[in-house]
C-alpha cells in the first residue's frame, strides 16, 4: 500500500478521540490546556507546503496521549488533515517505521505531500522527553528481579503524571515538531 492508501484507510482524529477507551480524559486535558506559541512565520511556511499527516497510534499509549494533542493543534493551525492508523492492527505500516530498527514505539507522525510522498517523520518522543524517560528507567531493577513489575508500573504512573501535567514537555514536543518540519 502507498502512503496515500494508508491515509485513506486512516480514522479521522475526531472519530479516534470519540472512540478512545483509555487516556481520553488526559488526552483532552492536554488538548484543551496546550496553546501554540506565536510563530506566524513558521506557520505561514508550513501552510504553504499543503501537508497531510498519518499518525500511527494506540489509545493505551502515554506518549501518544501527550504528543498527539500537540500535533492536532499544529495541524489545525496549518490546515493539515490528520488520519489515525492503529498500530496493533496495521503492523505492515508500523514495521516500516521501527524505532532504532527494532521497536514498535508510537506515536509516529508521517508527514506527506499532496502526491503522497513522505516529506518528514517524527516520533515517538521529543529528545528532552526521551532523556527524562531514560533517566527514570535507569532506576528500574533488572527485568528478572522479583519487584520489576511493581517498580515498572510505578514508573509508568509517574511518567504519565508528568505527561499529563508538565506543560514544558508539551512545549518540547512542539519545538521538536517545528525543528523536523522546518527542515522540509
């Protein structure tokens, strides 16, 4: 399938949000709390590119919960149509966008032009957010340790708490997206 085919297969963002089973309230909290900065020169250049976006996602993913609302604001501001593709039922596409060549990390934002050519890819995290995740994961015991699951679950709760409340992270996501999109 071409990227145009994947885009056509995707779910509109409103339908995706309306049908979220997990993290919907936190997703909407971030969406309603985040405000794009004044960046008209960037927005004008981006709008002229007539881009569309394919988002590989799942509603259980905390990174998608935080990053996608930021993308949606950027897309709305710049007339970019967004379509959601569910990772777990579309591994053919996901496996073309593996993180570090091996991990099915999400979200992945695939920016395509009017002809359906990929012009940029972003995800799954902004670098400062990845650094934060790396730091809190460093405190986990070995995966074979008896208390690993308990510690991992606690780490996820702390991480999600930061994702849904730390507006600095949201702004870092925006800046990372801007950097990616400024290079096309």
